[in-house]
């Protein structure tokens, strides 16, 4: 059988219906009515029917209302997500503005001028006070620097290939150096010297006329005098219980101890003017710490020694340098201690079974010393050249000494602080504006307008923001405890403004109160801390919670996103059902079309038979 299009109008209607993404119910109803009329006409006329278009229209009529309802929900949720995103952004801007003034250090507004920037610099902190100071830099803090004797190379053997032990003692200088009182007579008198000893700790040594005592434990001055007592250049030495004796007296004999810590040494040459008695102390430390560094056999080289000292972690740093002085021994080990007098150190070598050739010895080329500075007539001594406690609230960094008194002036500059407060006001107004846009049902603002009409989250955020600005501080000052006292106010329309005159007056007359009111005099306060943080510190905590993963905005946005995921699943399931329905309709209509074609064929056949019979009877 042959089939033809029902009509041009039917084809057009069908095409429009098929190309529409989500056809309206009225459009589908009209298309279905047209298709039904076409079917009746076709059946009557014996023509074919576009059963595919009919099936599509019937399925579309059932799909459209369900699909439109789901898509409407998706669109609404997407609008809500956009709205939450918008208010989250403006609230985060308020959080940023509060964060800029939540720390006491945020109010470090003093400017510093100095008459001698080559000798020192001053940095004002938040608690610094405006004023003028006189400064004299008397001495800079320096570390001890020691250098070794020259060596042929970094790999040269210092102990004939045998291992050795370095002993490093570190501590602050003390009064161990003995006091020597020399009584020189004429050439016809026998010379004598009086030595007053000091208490010693383990590791310290004292040498008198070539005889050295090294303490291995605490030794009082009287005990030291007793150890030397009665010794002569030819005495056989025995080690006392608190240390060891080595060497020999040269040219003097020691008198009897009196228990006072003083001892008289008398020349062995009678009635002659002789060289004065020599007295020296090494490892002068009262709170010294010492460490032994062992170098294995074959590691008795300058480079191995440097590596071992650096690895020991004593605070003494070693460096192997090539002086390039043109000699056979251009290499030296340079040692640097910690800055300040407490970083004094001494180094000695114990060569054990080795020859000690050529060995290593160190001499100082810079003594450890503390910095000394006079501020407003008071002299301060510190280990570091950076001092934080000599000018209240300010840091003094020394870079050189002065020859004349220098002056420093600290003056208040509140320009940066006022800018931060004005930024806070602007961020609040921006936030309120956006909250009004998303909740206004008549808003025409693209993307965000009217996206959260009647939403309780918007009301909650508005209330919390307003409370942060109009409430009293958790850390009130004496005269200022709220923002309105600094000139910040909200008018009837909800717009905040800052009165420049009142703000200037608060910063000029009650600066400390302003700092306390905003920050609680805290720095880097954690958002988890329960310590009051003032208006700004408390606001940052609340806004962090509001914007956090458990906050209402992110929670509501995630809920909307999850709902849309479910709606998309519903659309997918609806599509599967409609595809199944379409297949059923197409199968049924195909069977119907086949039946109609068969009937039409029989009709044509019968008509031909009857026409033939009639022709027989009529001879036509």
C-alpha cells in the first residue's frame, strides 16, 4: 500500500513539536488534536498515517508537565546557589576588613625619625608611645672569632694519621683570672708575688709560672691555693682529687696556704731582680658547657675537623678557608661563636698516641662582647644588637657606634588606621546591599536578584552583621567601648557611615581605648580561642563560623546542590519511562497502520471485482 503525508499543516506542527526542548502542554494538545483529525481523515480516505509523529506527540504530552515541574525546581535551586554564593562573597569581604584590625599590631601607627640612621634603626610596635629619646651606641655585640695556624691543605694530616680529640668549652666570661700582686725589691732583695685565686668549675685551667692546674670538678679558691702550696721547681707532682697538675714552676717556689685563696710565690734566685711571675687562665667560664669531639684514625685533617665541629651542634661554626697568602700553609680553620659575651669559647686538642705534628692551635682575632647602649641616660647591656626592651613598645636595632648623642622621635600617624576603618564601613554597606538584592522579589539585578526571597538565612546573616557593629566590645576601653563612640553609625535605611571628626578625636584622645575596643590587646588570636578579642577579634571568629563548612550559607548551598542531583536523576528516570512508552506506542500504531492498509487493500480488490461483474452485466 502507498502512504502519503496527511497534510502540510500536520507536518509543520509535528516538526515544531519535535524540535522544542520542553514543549508546552497546550502546544502538545493542539498537535495531538491535529494528528487525531488526520487519522480520521486518513482512515476515511484510505490514506496512510504518520504514526511516528502521532506517537511522539502523545509521549510529549505526558512528558512535558512532569519535565517542566522538575526543571523549574532545578532552576530555582540554581538561583539559590547563586544567591548564597553572592552573600558569602560580601560577608567574606567584611571578614577580611575585620581581620585587618583584629590584632594589636594592626594599630602600629607611629612614624619614626632618627638623627643617626647609620648607627641604629627603631621600629615602633603597637604599644609604643609617642615621644623623643636620646641614644648613644657605646658598643656593638660581637661573636668570638678564632683562627687556626696555617695548614698545607684541607686534606693534610695534623696528627700523623692518628685520631685526636678536640675539646670545646663554651660559656660566659668570669672572674677566674687570678689577681697577681708583685712585690719587686731592689737587686739586693728577693722578689715575691702574691696570687689571689678564684673559684673554678670543671674544665677551667690556671697556670702559674709554668705549672698548670686543670679542674675536673668544682674547686674553691682556697683549694686551688692549697694545691699550689709548697710546690717548687723540682717537686714531684701528684694529681689532686679535683683536677690534675702538669708542667713545673719556673723560678719560684710556692709558700704555705693560709685558707684564704691567696698564696705567695718567692723567687728561687735570692737578692736579684728577676722576670715577674706569669699567671694565666684558660677556658674562663662560669656556666660553661664542654664537649669532646673525637676524630678517628685517618680523619685528622682540617676538613674532617671542620665537618665534626659543625655536626657537634655546640653553637660554634667552623669554616675552612684558603687565604691565598702565597705560603706553603695557606689554609686556616675559622671559628665563630654565638653573638654576645656568653658565646665565648675555647678549643684545645688532645693528640692521644699521635705525634701532634704539625697539630693545630687557635688564636682569637675578635673577642666576644655584649652590646652596650645608653638610652635617656640609662646604660643597657644586651647579648644581641636587636633590643626590644630598652624603648617601650619599640625595637632598637644597632648597626654602628655613635660619637655624639643621637635623637629619635616617635610620632603618631593614624592615616592607615582610618583607611582600614573606612574599608570596614564600605564592606558592611556592600554586604547589606547584596543581602537586600537577593531577598527583594522585585529586584531586576541579573543573576542574583530575587534569588533568596523569604530565605531565613538572609535574615540571620543581616541580624548577625548588625550585632557585630552596634554592640559593645567584649574588651571595652575606659572612655571608648563601642563603634558609635568612634563616629560609626547606621541610618534608617541601613547604611553605615563614619564621622571623620569623631573618628579623628577618638584616635587622637583615646587611642589606647580604640585599640583595646577593637583587639582586646591581643595578637594572632586563634578562631578557636575563648579569649575575648574585642569587636574585630570576636567578629572574625563569628564570621569564620558563619562562612565555614557548618555555616548556614555553605550548608544551604550544599543542600540545594544535592537536591539538584536528585532532580537530575528524576529526569533521567523520566526519560527512560518515556522512551519505553514511545516504543510501545510506535509498536501499537504500526500494527494499526498495517491493519488499515490490509483493509484498504481488500476494499480496492472488492471494488475491482464488483466493477468487473457490473461490466459483464452491462457490457460496458
